[in-house]
């Protein structure tokens, strides 16, 4: 890989995003066949190849594909089936409830991500602890399915609660907590040494401060009940290992997650967690102070990681667009 030339081309793509973000630290990772490279940019428009230990970011909803990778591995190991009813895991639900683990994993479980009435109720009940970006508590999510025994409607409806519920089920089946389940099943085998829910004190100096769209400091994300929906922290180096593991056809449990399970439109399908679009497998993430993108082209063995310590504006230059443009650049075959 011609990293010097790649550096120059990447800078052309990211330069508009660097403007007016004084505290920005943008990490880019590239996979091109058997080679990887990482790059670091900041908000003053300067650029430097990353030589220090990699910086740690909140990766938000990219956590969801860790949850579904955990599911894929457990399916491959014979621990469970994607078609298992969630009623098998909650005594308050009927044993044959129509919602399955697959429905939780591909966002067709019916539980809403947006509900004005529930938002109002949550505001009035400020004493009830809530996970950010989720209308429901864990018990409320289970209760929702108890009240909707005829779900699902087999329509895609992105849901933090559904994916968070899946993470809890999988961890319980492994008789541990979600963070330990991910560590023992994914991050330890892949030697992803800087990927975790909680960052140890010895690594706090590498954990970045997050900023909102206006450049204001944001508190760390805490997702106590729905960790599987967005609580993981990671680095560009670790996520490159994650991409490579998913592009390795020998990892059958990983490959299961990339099989289409539901169609959204003519060009987009959903696997187990992953979005499948135009030969690209991808997911993005956003928290109050971070935004991220991870995508790869299995056939061409190309992949991209984009990590930012700024939350992105809607309909503006963002890590999703940067990541998509970088994959297009790699597909030219000139690097």
C-alpha cells in the first residue's frame, strides 16, 4: 500500500470535516487486502501519521455488531438458534412468543425507537433511571412484548431497546455480564486489547473527550441496561482487527451475521445487525460526543474505520460520508 499517496488522498476527503472543529481528533483506519494503515487528523487542518498508542473513542451503535457477532458465534457453537423465541428467556412471556432473537438482531422486533407519548412519560418520571437513546428500561422492553403478543410486523424499525435486550439475553445465556461476554468471545481471541465497556485507569489518558455539534464538552456515555446497543469503547487499531475477522471466511460465526435477513429497499438489506448496501457491509455510531463509521467490501477485501470525537450534524459532512468515499477510493485499485 502506498501510504504516502493514500495519506494525501485521504486528507482531501477529510479536510472539509476538519474545519471549525478546534478540538477534533479524527482517526482513520484502512484495510487493503492484507495491509492496514492508520492516520490521525486534527481540527486545525494539520495532519500526522499516528505513532503513539491508539486513542480510545466511544463507538456508539457500532457496539450493535459486536452484539450480533456474539450471537453469530453462539449460533455457530450450537448454544442457541437465531429462531429461538425470546419467550424462552423471560418467564413473563409466553414460551412461544413470536419475537425471535433474529427479530431483535435485524430490527424487526416491533419495539419503537421513537414514541412521543413514551417520551413525555419519561420526562414526568425523572426518578426512573434511563439509558441514553432508549425510551425503555429493560423491564419495560420485556413488558412491551408481553402487551404485544402478535408482534412482530416484520418491518424494519431501528431499535436500541431491541438490540440491548439481545445483549442481555446472550450474556445471561453465557452466565456472565455483557462486557465479559464480549471480552471472552470476541476481543480476547482477536487481541483487541483496547476494546471494552469501561476503560481502566491505566488507559484513561488515551480516552478522548467528546464534543457535541457546537463543540461543547459532553459527559461520558453510560448505558447500564442496554450496553449491547452502544456502550463499547474502542480504537482504530482494534476495529481494523474486527474488520479483518469479519472478512475472513474461516470465521463462520462472523459470516452468519452478514447474511441478508430482511430487505429495506431495492439497494439495502439487513443481516444480523449489519447494513448491507451496494456490496458494502457497514454500521455507524453516534453518542452525545462521538460519531463513527465502520464498513468493508468482502469481495475486494477492503475496509475502512472512521472515528471522531465530535457528534455529527444531520445532513452534513460526517464520518459516514467520509467512510463511504474512502471505500470508493480504495475500489479504484490505485493504492
